[in-house]
């Protein structure tokens, strides 16, 4: 015979179960072409901070107090989404990071992986979200050419080698998608890092809400020459890699890291096919008007207006592609030079500020219209870092970390903590997104 106490106890159990079922997830989720977090829409102002694992390292490469200060500065600005390097291959290539996070086989560089652990732990304490990229089309962190060198007897091409002019490097890098041996090494590392336990928090990475997404690679392209591009292998690698990560970690989002149309041999069809993979949760694109010769960095007064028009059209193109796919869209890299193409923090940012304001206006317009462009990550936060050498070239062993990778002048696209006008624009944008 049921007593009143039995009924009350049963009701309490049901209410607890219902409350748990209704509790908002601590992980970022996809809802159509929107992102959601904690039951609310998630739109963000973000930055690239590729060097987080290096700055967070407990060894000679690290400076944990500086990392905490940089995260505090970004948090105060309202920048809550950071894109981080989570893989760097020990490479024979010029201009690749030394030391690297890993070689072809374990054991991996535990000091740098503990640096990533520390960065994620500190981000979690501040309610920030990380996007972790797991490979690179380019040479600066080792990347796809390095995987091939590990598995093809040591053959590689250096970017910028006069004996192998562009686009030979890009065509060589894209051969990665057709190499079972190279892909097997990549998948072994991906499985290790996605399955890692954070040494600071004790959490499995798969259970860590500080992570928003895993990213297959930084700027994976199908190649450099359309007639040589292994498109089918490129699409198959995206689908296979995304499926592997989702199998290992169903809690976090997955994205490709592709640049969009300019990273797809200027093909919108390629963007659609790459983004259509079942386990690619959202679409990415990057925007580099200087690298793509849309502006003349030495004459911004004359070239800015036409360059901005191309950038506006580029953003609109990707908004339409995301709508076609029915997936959220993130502009996860954009950068712009200082006046006169200078690198130091003393150089004015007049046209850069105009560019940032334009990008943010378009993100905000999408937010107000409930469009698919849900966030952006500028490249990159330099914060307290400063170039150590008069020629602005990063040397092996340098630990100043200004935001620019080692193949680029240190400071070229960095936002320093002294860039008051740019910082004001970022802060205002973050505040607008919170109100939308």
C-alpha cells in the first residue's frame, strides 16, 4: 500500500529528473543556422590566440602570469571566444614553430600540452570558449606537408622556395588528402588530443565546456591549381575526420577551418560541398584583403574604398552560402595592416579601425536579422607582446608571442594592448552583441 510519503518521494524523483532533463547544456549547440548556449542564442566577439599552449607552458617557453593577464584583458573587452593552436608538427620546413607540440609518434611534447591544459582551465574560469585547430595547410606549425615528409621518405617543399614557385607548395600540401599513411598519423594524434584528460582540471577534454569546437585544420584547401586539386579526396577527408571526432567526442562542435571561397580555388560549389558533411556543424571563412591584393598596404588612402567593397561582397557571399547549407557561419580570421604597412605598436591604425568597424557592423546586422553570421575572431591578439628584433622576424626560442605566426613580420596583424582606438571598437562591438 502506497503511503503519502511514498507518493511524495516519487514525485520528488520525477521532478528532479524533469529538472535535469530541462537543464541547459553547458556546451555550445547548433539550432538551425544559430548557435545556442545555456538555452540562449550565442553570438560572440572573438580573437585568435594561437600561442595559448606556448604561453601557458610550465617550461621555458611559457609565461603563465602573462597568459592570465591577457585573458583578463580580453574578458574585460567582452572577447569571450578564442581560437587556439592544438597541434604543431616537428617539421623540417623553414619558418615552422620550434619546439613543436608533437612528432610522428608518441610521446608528445607534454610541456606544451600542459600549456594547452592550463589555457583551457583559465578560460573555463572566465567563462570563455575555445576553438582548437588540429592541423595546418601552411608551414608555420608544421602541418600537412610535415605529415607527408614523415610518411614519404622525407620529401617536402618549402613555401617561398624559388625552385618551387606558387602554387607548387599548395598543390604539394593538398596531396595529404590522398596519403593513407599521412592521414593515419594525423588521426592518431587527433585521437590522443581529443581523448586527453586535462592535467589541471582533471576533466576529459570531451567533457570540458571551455571548448566550443574542434577544427580539422587551419585553412585546409583542396590545392593550388584547380586542374590538379584532389577535390574528391578533400571532401572525403573532411567527412572522415569530422566523423572520427564526433565518435570520440559527441559533446563539442566540429568545423573544417576552411577560408571559404578564396580557400576553395574561388569556387562556391567547393565551399558548399565541403560544408555539407554531416558532422560539420558550422561554416567558417577568413578574410585577408592585403594577402589577396584587394588593397595596397603602401597606399591605403587610394585603395581602401575598393578593398572594403570587395570585403563586403565577400561577407555577403558567405552569408548566402550558409543560408543555403542551413548552418551557422563564423568569420574566424580577418586582419588589416597598419598605416604604411608598419609592424610596430607606435604605427597608426586609422584604416584598420575603419575595416574592423565595417566587419563588426555586418556581424551586428546579421545578429539583428537573426542571420547565420554568428561571430568573428580577429587576427590576432598581441596584447603585451612585442617584437624582439629590429627586423620584426621571429627567431627560434623567441617567447614574445605577438599574434603573428613565425613566417610573418611580428606585429603585422597584431592588436596590441596599446592600440586604444582599435580596442575601443572591439569593446563597443562586444557590448552590442550582448544586447542583441
